């Protein structure tokens, strides 16, 4: 293969990759003051359920809403992604349905309880999402996840 054709091919491949990355970045949702704690958790749950789809940015979308204190404990993102594939959290990666059943909010903290359901709407897990407000560079306050804890496992249901 002539070298000029090889360079053209490399440029084409790089341009395709960059275009794909730019398109994905445009689809991401970023923290903003208009989002409630419920909306933040819904965004994260949808992103996690999408992780198994090829080309998904589900881990990144979830990471974007992790509070800086959470990122300090669970990061970097590669470690965060591995943690989400552990036995306690893997159910979130294949969750077809979820239901946010309770929301408790006071001042700059919020607690949400989330039921994870199977295709038959049977309860398979319960999680508690904890959120706190974080200050962005523009000084606005946004809701971000500080902790997610699994409270109920399938064995607990029998």
C-alpha cells in the first residue's frame, strides 16, 4: 500500500473516532442547578442500564454525577467502573426497570430509595442513593451522588 494512501486511511480513521467521541460528548448530561435529586438518580440509573450496549458512555455519565468526595474514594473512573461490576452493583448494569420509591430531602442532602425490578416487575434489589449539593466553578449548587448502598439482595427476599 502506498504511503500516501496509508496516511489518508489513518486520517480517515482518526477523523471517524473524533467525530464519534464528539457526538457522545454532546449526548452526555452534566450537573446543573435545574436538576432535582430524583432526576440525577434517574440519569445515573438509565446510564448504568445502558452500559452493556456497545459504545455506551454509561460509566462516564454516571461518573459525571459523582460528588467530588465520592470520586476521591471510588476513582479514577476505571476503578469506579470495576466497582460497579462487583456483585453488589452488577444488578444495576442489567436493570430493565427501576422505581424511585422514597425521596427524603433536607437542606443540602437527599436520600432516595430505589427498587430494581425484573421483567415481571418483581423486586430483585433495593438501593439507597445519597446525594449532596456541590458547588460548581460558577458558584451554582448542583446535586451529586455521594454514596450508593445496596440494602437488599435476592437471597433476602426468600
